[in-house]
């Protein structure tokens, strides 16, 4: 893909249901399945994940009895972009992250907050990249005081974070556990308003309807006003970008709730805790380790079940039931 592109069109072979045994169809569906493999929560369980419902509804003879269908046709699929992003701290490579191009400065800032590299915006001396060179690399320089305080973190060898991985290594987990503080009490939300926040996530998503391949994170304040939103091929990146935006514009101190398109993993709980966000709502169940961490940090983790049903994994005191 071309550098800096969030999406790119890719020619693919679309076959009809009647040609179900076609080798070409099987190949095409395998490609489509791989594209959607990271999106475990946005797909309707009643829809066959190997058939694009929008395209399929048009070519299915049952839906269009008077239409002549070409069993094989070439279509342009819009695919989500994924490129390496080098985060360099104090002129030293710290991490390479696979992400969707865009919001590089916010991504870098949110990543550093989640990693414990910075605690406050004032810890960053400069952050940015040369637009005339490569936006896939960002340089972050810290204040002398901050650099001295986290010297042990800066000595860590650089690592590569895959799209589906946010934190790598036992030592890194131990380091992050030492800088996590329990969430404060005070924020409460009415049961029905939780679903309103969930609905706003899909309304803000622009890449997913086009590519079926992105995750998203939407952050609300105490008054349930949206303060930040981001999309990315990786769920960790989406949260880093959303947190980074609020962090850099000074609104993160008001953050109270984040809605995620993905499941809640251990790393996402840590990132939210580092950002001071006490409540997380996901579109699918959290992992067992995430639930344990959320409970230990006095956080609220919940996800929608059946229609008008909310499953609260921990922190039920923040959700008011009528």
C-alpha cells in the first residue's frame, strides 16, 4: 500500500452462491475472512461472516428475481491500511507498531502515556515528525527531569507490536503494574444512557462501513459529551489515538467512559487505567485477565448482551438501574 493511505481499493473476485464449489470462490472467501479476522465484535452473529451482506443482497436471485447474474465478477474492495509506525524516544527506537496511517502525533502521545513514559503533557519536550520525510516515524523528546525518572524504561530493548498485540513481555507487564492506580469513585451513569453511548460509536465510525476492518474507541466525559474518537486496524492503536487526542488537548482529565468496538483485553484495561478512565464498555466479553485487572483497579467493565441487556462484569456501583 502507498505510504500514508488509510484505505486502498483492491480488485477481488466476487462469486455467487450458486457457484459455491468454485475454487475461485473459496480463495476469495478465505481472503475476505482474513480481512475480518480482527473484527470479532462488529459482525452481526446472524450474518454469514464469509459473505459481504451488502454485495450479497444485490446478487442473490432470491432478492432480485428479475436480475440476470454473472456468476463471476470483479469488484473493488476497499481495504483498511496497515503500515509500520516507528516510535523513537530520545533518538532511540522504542517500538514499532503496526497501525493504520493517520493521527501520528496523537498515537505517539497516547502510546507514551499508556507505557508510563509520560504522566503529564508537560513531560514531553517535543513530539512530531518531518512531513517532508516519513510520517511512519515519530520522534519524542522528554524533559530532563522525566528522562531521569524513567531511565529504566528507556534502557529496554525496542520491540515490535503486532496489530493484535498491545503489550509484549512479562517484564513490561510488571513495569506497568507498578504505575497503575485504582480508579476514583464519583462517576455514575444511568442504565439507558449506556446504550446511547454504544450507539454513538457506530455513528462515528467512517472506516468500518467501508472496509469492515477497523476498530474504534469513543471517549465520553462526565456529562456524556464526546471528547475524543479514533479508528484503526488495531484495537490498541484506536485507544491510544483516542487517548492521545484528549491528552494533548487537555480534556483527558474529564474522561469518564470509553466505548470500544472490540473485546476488552488486559492491555486495554491498563491503557484506560493509565488514562484515568474508570469505565469501559465493549461490544463483546472481556478476557478473564482483563476482568481480574478491572476489578482490582476499581474499574467498571460491561458489555451488551441480548436486546436491552447489559452484562456488568465488575464495578456495578457506577451504573444506576431504574
